[in-house]
């Protein structure tokens, strides 16, 4: 399957998952039922495509208070708050940055694999 097809499939899957989240969240069903709903979706998908191993993102352990204080004093190395200590960067911005990381890294990987960029890298 071509890279473009993989990207299109992933975008479509993201749209379906977003729609599923919206519908489930608006339904008012109990949390345990939501968990069962998504379990059923995963099982149904596995039945359709076979057993596919999906690596779950690594769960990071929280920093100790000492490490968090030390990190908070370090300077933001890029972006809107470049040069500002992490402690002084608004929490909303840091949360936004965390959300962007996954999307950006995925988009960057697809960009770097594009025919145009691959030809420039040779």
C-alpha cells in the first residue's frame, strides 16, 4: 500500500474515531458502558483485519518534586515562549504543546517520506 493510501486511511480512521467519541460522549451512557463500547469496536476491527498488534504509547512516570522544580527552572527552547522558564509558561500552552507533539511528529514523518522530500534528500 502506498504511503498516500496509508495517510488517507489514517485520516479517515481519525474522523471515524472522533465521530464515535462525540456520539458516545453525547449519549450520556455510563463510563463502564463506554469502555465496553470501545472494546467492542476494537474486537470488531480485529475480526475484520485479523490480529494486529498495536503498540500502546509508553506511560511516563511523573517527575519527582525535585526533578520538576529543576525542569521548571529550565528555559523553553523554542516557540512562542522561547527563553522563558518552563514554570512561567502558561499551563494551557504546555498542554496544547503536548497535544501538538503527536500530530506534528506523525505529519512530519509523512512529510519526510513524501516523494518531493525524499528526492531532495538524495
